[in-house]
């Protein structure tokens, strides 16, 4: 039997860090939404007593226990005493180590797909709790859609979809380590975004309100490690994006664009000096994972 799952990327419309916790993680408040840029996960049953095998044609994606989709399969096998093997094929589209939760979304897709393959009968809420053991962003990725994520990112409150718009993404060549970025954050020197106002803007379907309230406290940390982020932000604004921000720990920069007529010009302009550029729609609805 073969199961296919879509694993969409996320962007953080708003990312605030409240404080560092005794367990080393940071308490966050993030408004996240899924976009139409997705990896494809193909799960094939390998029969009784088999192991977990990972195939991907991307040299930056680990093909062993370090892969988050592998960890998802291992966790379900152990927890539910599954004795069957599985092959996990990952068609990578989301840039790696980019602040777009590619690995987390692959793990979430593996959880959803294996739940079907092995007839585990788990709800999305149960999968989201299991996902939190793999990484802070996995719970959100189990559901997709749009949500406020709190705690270390694993507490999810669903919110409605933002109004449809275009998202242009541009990723500088090198990736960044999320752990390094959190480590570099000096909380007494940041301007906190207004999480509440972002949620209100989404609920009011105010595209202008969303643009006005984009904010990410991690941006200034990554900017120091990768000055190219500032250059890309500048170019995106100059080519005509309505608002721009770095996603997550970066270094990917996204620009919001309301009208399709502007998208091609901004995309073409950025392609001039950035290899990985994408123009996609915001998904925003949970049902759009299918
Ligand atoms: C920054 C964000 C924003 O959505 O995304 P990315 O940039 O990775 O996509 C997330 O908070 C990243 O989530 P995720 O990538 O799942 O992080 P994890 O694997 O759980 O943690 C990696 C490391 O980041 C730090 N970390 C992560 C989450 C958090 N709330 N506080 C932290 O301090 C810890 O040092 C941890 O060891
Ligand atoms: N399925 C996967 N896809 C991409 N990277 C993965 C995957 N599994 C583990 N990784 C590791 O996780 C790291 C972070 O990758 P990723 O999830 O793409 O970025 P981010 O945390 O910035 O959103 C990568 O450097 C890679 O070594």
C-alpha cells in the first residue's frame, strides 16, 4: 500500500519571544500560516519486521535517524508496537534550514500518513501532541492552516484564514541554525510585535492590517549573521511588495503582494541576485492540506 501526503511550508506573520524558560526553550507567541509551497511525502509499506528507510534527492536532507520524518515513524512504531517497515520518499521543494519549517512539515505529514497506513485511528489533536516530541513547530504543521502558537510553539489556537494574497519568498544561499538564532537573542533590546493586533487584522480580513503588523523579534539576530537578509528585504520593497519580513529564524524573506499583476515583476527582479525565489499563494485554511 502507498500513501501520499502534502507537507506545506509555513511563514510567521508575527513572532514574539516573551522569555527564556528554565528548560532552555523560549516562550513564544507566533501567528503562523501555511503557504502553497510543499514537499511531497510518499509512504510505502515494507512488510513485517522491516525498518525505516528514507529517500530524498536533496543532499542537505539527512537520510537516517536525523531526518524528522524518520523520527516521526520511529516514535509511532515504538509507541504503538508496530512491527512493519516503511519506506519514506521525500520530494523536497521547501528550501532547507530556511525558517519555513520544511523538516517539521515532513514529520507532520509522516505522522498523518502513517496514522492512515497503520490504521492507528489517532485524531489530529493526538498527532499534534506526539509531534511536539519531535520539534516545537511540528504540532502546528500537523494541522496546517492559520494559528496562534504559544508555549515553545506547540500550543495551538486555530484562527480563521487571512484574506487571499500572494507571498514572494527569497532565500539567501546559506541556511541558519535555529538554535544559534535563539541563543543570539537579547530580549532587552527588541521591539515586540503586537500579536493581538495581527490576530484582529486576520479576523477582520484586513490585508492592510496584516501588512502593518508584520513583526519578528528574531529578525535582528539573523540580520547580524547574514547581512544579505537586509539586502533582500530592501530589494523586495523596491520592486513593489506591500510588506516584507523574515520568516521564523530565517534567513528566508517573504513579501506580501495583494495584486497578481505585481507578482511577476517582483519575482523577476529578485531572480537577478537570489537563486531560490518562489511566488505562491497563502493557503491559510486547514482543509487545504489535501
Ligand atoms: C523559529 C521557529 C519559528 O516558527 O521556526 P524555524 O525558523 O525553525 O522554522 C520555531 O520557533 C523553531 O521551531 P523548531 O525548528 O521546531 O525548533 P526545535 O527543533 O524544537 O528547537 C531547535 C532549537 O531552537 C531553540 N528553541 C526552539 C523553540 C523555542 N520555542 N525556543 C527555543 O529556544 C532551542 O535551542 C532548540 O534546541
Ligand atoms: N525532512 C527534512 N527536511 C529538511 N531538513 C531536515 C529534515 N529532517 C531533518 N532535517 C534537518 O533539520 C535542519 C533544519 O531544517 P528545516 O526544517 O528545513 O529548517 P527550519 O528549522 O529553519 O524551518 C536541516 O539542517 C536538516 O539537517
